[in-house]
C-alpha cells in the first residue's frame, strides 16, 4: 500500500566501560504494508466514504496476507477494533474476516462470564488463580472495564444478556466492589484513588489530583519497591497475600501500579460505561470543590 516504507536511524548511549559511554546506532524500518486491522478499517471506511470498490478489491487481493496477520496478532487487538465498521454495515468482501473475529470475541467473552461467576469472591472478569495468564496483571491489564470491552462487544454481536450482566459486574468492581473498597477512577464516588503518577497534578497548585484518571493499581506480584520501602523487605508477601491485595503505591518507584494511560485504562472505562449508560438517566450532582488536603480524603488511607 506504500510506495516507499519509512526508514529511520537513531542512536542511544550505553556504557562501554566504567567511566565512558558510546553511541550505538539502531535502524528502524517501517513495514511495507499496514497491519491487518488497520488495513481492513481503512478499506471499509474509505469504501463507505467514496463508494469506490477498489478499496475492497485490495482486501480480496491480500486475503492470505490478512489471514496470516490475523492468526499471529489478533490477540493484541481491542475487542472494539471493528465496532465502528460493524455500525457502518460491513460489506460481504470482509465477511470472512469478521466471522473469524466475532468467533474469537465471543469465545473470550464466554470465558470471562465464567470468570465473573466462579473465579473470585469479588465478581470480576479475571483469570482463575493458577491460570496461565494470571501473571499478566500489570500496566492496567487487570482493570475490569478494560476487560469488559470484550463483554460489550460480544453483547453487540449476539444480543445475549449474559454478557451485559457480566459487564455490569465488572462495572461494580470498578466502582468499589473490590478488596480495597475504592473506585478505580479519581474523583469517582466517595472513596477513590488520591495519589498516583500524574505530572499535571503535581504542578497545578491544587492539592487534590485531577479527577477522571484510572491508575494501573494491581499487578500479579507485590511491587518490589513496595516490599522494600513499605513492607520491610519481606518478599514472601507476594505469595502469601491474595492476588487482589497485592498492591502498593510508592508513586515513581511503582510505575506499573501507579501510572496510567488513556488507551490502557481511561478510554476502555469510558467506552464500556458509554455502552452501559441509560441515556434517559439523571446526571450526577456537581462534584464539590477539590480538597485542600488530600489526607482528608478517605481514599488516601486505603485498606491493605
């Protein structure tokens, strides 16, 4: 799809001895073609915009290539990857890909329904203890509404209410029905995250941190710096404590628990809540003025 893929050379510094450094060149070559998900989205949207079937013809020409990329990389894609294209009305030219994609989404959603109903006392769409992926909780992966994107996608595909029920259970977990008793978004509810890694909140002159931010929070093991600085260096905590209590915030020392990104934690929560929202509901009251001392906020002193 591109006449000339981009190529870029950059340098990094690394130590070459006790007192010296050297600049090492690295080269990055842009792939010659778009990844399958981006290629399909571009073709479907351009066809919808222009009516030109040449874009869909390109997909048919690249069917084997797209299939190969799908099998290798689809696990990386968001469950809502093709939600916009489905709303447009997908042409028959991509039905083969959509059938594969929807089958994958629904299968994962079925697994999550089982997780909500049987994995933990707190109902959330997360792996059973001992599952192979249970270790992959860092960097926002454990957020229930990030996971619930799969549930709302499956509901949109099938109309089956069990996926909606599981998504509402994930919403409950996000909104405070969890072992720490806090919501997972600053400013949301009565008890919420108070301190986390957010540079604007450090420099804006307002004591309370910016509302609407969902820090990463949990990871599989107790963060090493939390063990060192808070729990006296006792490494056995990581295996003795239940998974949902393995959390510690030492801000810049525990980035995988204390930071956030829009695409990993904030946008997924917003998209799922948008799907679940009753548009005829009454808006919540305006939040009070920011606290003058964050230590007065109940979320500052979290449960262990």
